[in-house]
């Protein structure tokens, strides 16, 4: 019984503790979504003639600019996902913020790559949800 209470104290909120449940799910999805954003950014920077551009699009930027935006956001999301795995509270807050920014960036990227953007928007929505419900549910389920 002592090991159960020790385990609860370790996952509920101490920094540097191993995480479980929804928090681990969010961290994995952040790393995966961030890696996909990195690939999206590299594709837009290296070969911007691959994408079809839409004329008269409200949020039209140069594709190379969009590539740098996605590359930067992807790297930051991966780093925040690694920090979420370590159980740091600041990483959860940063993760929610970055996932929201990534959702907005992918929404504005929809005309260039609709399927990829839709998948990343869904992943970011799950990340935000999992980071918001994480610690209280993790502590109660163990």
C-alpha cells in the first residue's frame, strides 16, 4: 500500500517525475505532431513548387515563410513534448499554447495541404484536451 501512495505522489505533480495516462498521451502526440510540422516546414522550404497555391487567399504568405513558421513551431512543440514527458508543469502550459498556435497555423495552411492540415488540427485538439485533463485524472485513476 505504501508503494501506491508513493507512486501517486510522484505522478500527481512533482517535477521530473515520470508521467502516466493522458499526460503521456499528450506528450507522444506533441512529439508526433511536432515532427509532422517539421516535415511540413521542410517540404515547404525545400520544394515550394510541390504545393498548389490558391489565388486570392486571405492568409496568403510566401510558401517559404509558411515553411519557416511550421518548422519553428514543430521544433518548439517537440521540445515541449519532451518536457511534458518529464512531468514539468510549465511544459503543460507551454504545450497548450503551442498546440493552439499550431492549430491556427494549420488552419491557415488548409488550402495548401488540406488532408495533412486537418490531421494535425485534430492531433493538436487532442493534445490540448489531454493536457487540460491530465494530472487530476491521472491521480484519481491510480
